[in-house]
C-alpha cells in the first residue's frame, strides 16, 4: 500500500469536511462544504440527512481532484451525535413540528427533550450509572421519548433511528451495524456486557423498542474501524466519485475521532486528556478500569480506544459561547470589519490585538476585574445541569475595541476554568491525567492554547496534523483496509506531536484567584435560579 491514501470524512455542526491522508498521517488534500441548520424557538436545532450527504459528496469530489480513486484504500466517517430518523425505504421522516420531511435530524445541541431527560433521571435506573448518573437532553433516548410524545406519527412510522455517524456508514454500505462509540456514549448500550438493557427502555416509556428486540436502533454493534458490508455500494461510489467496494469503517462521534487523532502523540492514551475545542468542547479520558465520576458521562467501555474505558465531559457551548459573548459587545461589528479587512477571522484578529496590548502581566491582565462563566447552553460537566446559564461580572460602560478584547480574554479564561473543573473532578474520582492534547477549530491559536494551559494548570500538547478530527476518521479507514493491525498501531504511526504549551509559573497565582471567582459565580448563579 505504498501509494495508498485513506479518506476521513467529518461532519461537524456547521460543515462537512473530507481529508485524504497517507499511512504516516500526512494530509494530502482537504475540502469543506457548509451544511444547513434550521433553528427554532426553545433551543430547537434541525438538519437534513440528504443535505449532509450532498455536502459530503461535494467535499470528497473536491478533495479527490487529480487523485486516482483506486488509491483510496479505506474510508472512515465521524459526525456529531445527532439523531437521524428514516422512514420506509430509508426516506427522510420529519422531526420538525413544521412537518417538513427534509428536516429529519435532531441536532446534538437541540435541548427540546429537557423534560423527558428529567423524567428519565427521576427513575434512578441503574443504566444511568454509565452516563455520569444523569442523562443529558443531548443524548438520544430523551429525544426518542420526545418524538414518541410529540410526533407520534414520525415515531411510529420510523424504520430506523440512527446516530449520524452510523447513518453515514449505512448510506455508504447498506450495513445497519452500529458503532460501539455511538450507541454506548449516546444511547445507553452497555458495551462491557454486549447488550441493551430492556428494562431501562420499558421503564422510561420506550417499551416498543425493547419489544422489537431493538431492531430500530441497532441489533449488531461493532468496534470503530470494523469494515462494514462489502464496502462502498455502487450508488454511494457513484455519489462520491470513488470505487465500488472500497472498505468503509464503522465510525466515531466527531469528538472521539479528534481523540483518536491526538491521544497517541505523547505518553500513553491513559495519561492524556483529549480536548476537542470546537462549537462545543469535549473532554475524553481513557482508563484501564471503569471510573465513575458524578456529572461526567461514562464510564464507557471501548467507546474510543479498544480495551480501555472512557469518561467524557466538556461543555455544550465553547467556541459557540465565545461567539455569543462577543456578539453582545458594541464594538463587535467594528472588529469584524477590521478582521475582514486584514483577511482574518475575528478570533485571530482579537488574539493578535490582545498580544499587542498585553503588558508584563500577560494577556490575562487585560481581563482584570472581568469574569465570565460561559454556560450559555447549560453545564454539561461536571454538574450535568442543562438549566445553567452564563454569567458576566465586572462589565463596565466601555464600548471600544480594546474592551472587546478584554471580554474575549475573560471568555477564554472561563472556558479554561470549566476545563480545569472537569479535570479536578475526575482527578478526585481516580481518573487523573498528565496533559491535555488539543484538537478542534476553536483551539488552533497559540494564544488560546497557552491560555488554556495556564487556566487549567496542565501542559497543552498540539499535534502536527492540521485536522486531527479528520485524521482520526482516516485512521478508521486505514483499519478497515487492513493497513494496521490495531488502533494503537495506527495511532502510533499516524499521530505526531508538534508543540507543547507549559503553564506559565508566573500566571499561577492570578489564575487561581480567577478560578476561585469562577466557582463562586457559578454557585451564585445556581442559588439565584433556585
């Protein structure tokens, strides 16, 4: 396979991306297409599976320009943990109260099922031990219950309910197998026992799924990287511009693909916390034995690295929280114009401005007296509190760009303190880590990586791959193709460390004070709400 390339496909919240990698992890080409989202009142977010497939096909064809399809030896998919609903024959079936069948995906960040999640949690079922004790409205069983109660025609008429990554592998191969990653992390599949728990589904009101022997949510569950069906079907190959029969792997949730693409960079996977910083943030910690951490999802067996258990935390809004925060400021429009004129994104422009303005106290000094708890969409971990909301303290009357920079730095600090809180909670439970390995579009700037290292008190390691999430998916394709014997072997050969950001000793005191303020504000927010 000396000239072999492996295709990784990543479907995030706002775009579909395709990347081609060689066996050493070097990216040869990449392309991206935006995907559509419908937003409604009440934290409703919906997408279209046909729209997403079309975006994938366009991105793959662009990335493949000038490359012989015969060189592609394996394909891996990753995607957000969104719920896809298909009717008879695989036709899209609406999840929208507008009745549009094109809108057949409930996006991961959709919180319509808060009430259903709370009722499920009130049962105290033993299955909940494996989701940190409290199920999230972002997971699939609360969303299925919402569909049953609010759109019964859709629920009753559905042929299959898929996690998005599993939908993509089915669309590519016709194989209905689910990945242990998706169903264990988001559907309550007990991978360590190799089974669904029928009693859980009957207890929460989804008894029909158990009565049907789980035919609509997955009867065959396989490890990520397992080759599916007979590879690409003729139709999928024609759509993508690839060769029929090309091996296709069982996929991963997008954050977990980022984990696979990074945790092999230094030390053992168990010593590294994978931190995917994108629209949301996700933390993934691998352990040899199950560790139960209240408010942190898992422990999940073999959900990311074979043979290891996984604890998953993070925040529902991270990059999106920074965007939301900046949008409130009077100088946001002026800064966006300046960034556009400089050919930069707003975060890149603000980071450069912050470095110019910073003095002997570093960039954190710009946020003196200004504190942000950026929980605009609740607290995913370690409190599993979807009702939590953001708090901004110390905001004055300044309307200039420099005050926007200060707010930006304060918001990034808040993201870093949320990360520290998760690390400390896991450490107390017995899942400690030595370092953070970072991926995701929102975490690419050196200023952000250094600020996260300082705020969280752990070294932040960056990998050489510009697109670690795509790399993780390409590794799945390499496994399906038989290029590597195991996931650890693929990680060792395709992941490479590029730089390390050590916490600055001089910043420790100020970040400790700011972290203490962050925790107090968080507690105050809960008490005011209650």
